[in-house]
């Protein structure tokens, strides 16, 4: 990873921060996309301590906003002509249904749309650095999910974990379709389940789901354990030519039938492109 440029969302806490630190220790220069300035500055200070000779940077954006993600992609593209690895890792669960300024359900916007917009916004830089990689953090939460193309925004009968599972299913379908579209370009893309990890995820909520998260975290993986597959997919020569796959514990795994539906992957891409204003 020496002299490689790694763009990373969700890198100021939890598994993303651990991944950033490990990749930096391997020689990569980290470009963070963050929202919280205090956590971002703290993470940058830690990265600079690990690798004093590298100029790690941060860009700020609300990843639930299409315009904000487009803007930060343009900023990064202007300063980074080549990007070796893009890690889409930021994600959240929202206990109550929220609607963004774009009129989108916030879970879908943050966990899926941001992956799509940032990746397409940085596609020229990834192609310029080929061989390059895109790594998408998904979850085994997709195993209970099915997409409803007539209600992608969960306007009917919103449930937090249902919306989250659908967004993680969308991550896998996006990965499959992106791999198809990038075939032969030298840019690979894979996704992963990091495991259930004791991080800030699920904090600040209420009700039975929040209480369940609170109890489960007593038995969860550490952030160091959760970051292992991200680092593996970003750096290992073993997966240099692997694309379109789903990984658990640094090994290929089989997602659900719904997550292997290439027609659904194409339809989701088309619908996401329409919502974000990207040409097909």
C-alpha cells in the first residue's frame, strides 16, 4: 500500500477508523470523508502520528445529501488525480423515518445513495489509477431483506431494521452491477459483512431495537476484528483480480438469492441514476 491513495467514508470512528489506521501504517495516504469536525481532526492527528511523512487529508460532507456528496466528490477529484482504493463504509440506522432535503428516506440516502454518487463521481480517478479497487461495507442484515421497487423509500410501514436491511441489500446489488460495468477496466469492486461490532452504530435510539443493540454489544466483535475484511479487500494481493463478490471474515461468502438477482441490480442502478441525475 506504499504511496497508494485511499479515500474512505466513515473513517473517524469504529471499524472505519481502525481500517484507516491500519492502511496508513502500511504506507497508504488516507483521504477521509467526514461530517464531525472534532472526530475528523482527532483521526487525522492519529494518522499523522502513525505516518509522520504522509499528508493525510479530510473533506466534509453530509452523506445523506446528493448535492453534498457530488460536491465532495468534485473536491476530491480536483485534488486527487489518481485514487487507488475507494472504501464506502459510512452507514447508519435511523429509529424513526426521516426524509432528506432530496425527498429520500435517510437510511436509503445515507447507506446506498452515497455509495453510488461518490463512486461515480470518482470513477475517472479510479480508472486513472487502475489497477484500483472499490470496497463497499454491507451487512448480513441483508439476509432478511427484499427490495420493493414500488416503495424504495419505505413510505409504507417504516421499520428501522427493515430499512437498514434493504440498504445493505442495495449495497450488494450495487457492487454486482458496478463490477459488471467496470469489467475489463482494471477496477475491481467487492463488498463485505464486517460482523456485529461494538461501535457507535445504533446509539442514540429508543425502544426495543435500541435495547437489543445495547445488550448485543456486550458480545460483539471489537472494531479491530470488524476492520479486518475491509483492510483485506483494500490491500491483499489474493483478491487483486476478484470482483463482484461478497466477503465475510476475509473469505468469499454466498449472499441471499435476492442479493444475486442481476435484473434487480440493473433496475436498482437505473432507479438510483434517475434519482441522482447521473446519466446511464
